[in-house]
C-alpha cells in the first residue's frame, strides 16, 4: 500500500488502542460493503468478491478483535483497581454482551450469504432477512463503537500503565500469529 505524505500512519501493536480503533473502521467499512451487496440485483464477480471479503473479515478478524477487548483490554482495566473503571463496569459488561449478540447475527448472516455465494441466487425472503441482519448489526455496532472510542478507550489510556498497554499489544500480536 503506498504511503502518501500527510497520511496518518497505520497503528501497530505498540499502540493497541489505536489498532482497535483501526479495526472499528474496518468493521464499519465491511458493514457498508454488506449493505451494498445486499442491494445488488445480481451477485456479479465484483459483488461476489466483496461479499467474500466481508464474510472472511468478520469470521477471522472479528473474533480476534473481541478477544483483544475481552481477554486483554478489559481484564487489564479491571486489574488497575481504578475507581473510574469500577464505575464503568456496567458499560464493560454491556460491551461484552454486544459481542455475543453480534456473533449470533453474524452466524445467521453467514449462512444466508454462503448459500447465496454457492448458488448465485437469493430468494426475496432471504434477501429481506439478510438486509435486516445487516441493519441490526449496524444498529448494534454504531453505539458500541461510539462507547468504546468516546468512553472506554480514553479511560483505558488514562488508567493503564505503559507496561500494561505493551502487554496488550503483545497479546494482540500473538493472537494473530497463532492462527
């Protein structure tokens, strides 16, 4: 990928919160891809490739992102024993619950999309369901991402020591190397 002068550098494992926000941008982008493909009258080559890329992203990278948050970031925040984190526990629990709901929606969406990819056709009933699932995911992710980026990540950057952030980044790296 070419680098243009003035472009924001891509986040890396040394900046795990920025990397998580970059993942949010990809989630948003792939949701728009799904929305666009679901509107397409036919599943041509370009739409087929776009649908496959979105499904693969949510199947592989989505769970890793959830693990980054649930197995690395949130435990580190709770271990900080900070009063502000204790007050945010309800929000943290809601975010974890959102992950479960999103996974269920993605599973059903995947079944419909894989059938569409294998047969090349989708019934109007399945298309309506697919569009509804995508709308539900967008409705789930928008406030979820906003809460993380406006409240949770800034709180994490205040309460976590640099060593904790380094450990989170290393855990994220290991998740991606182990698969």
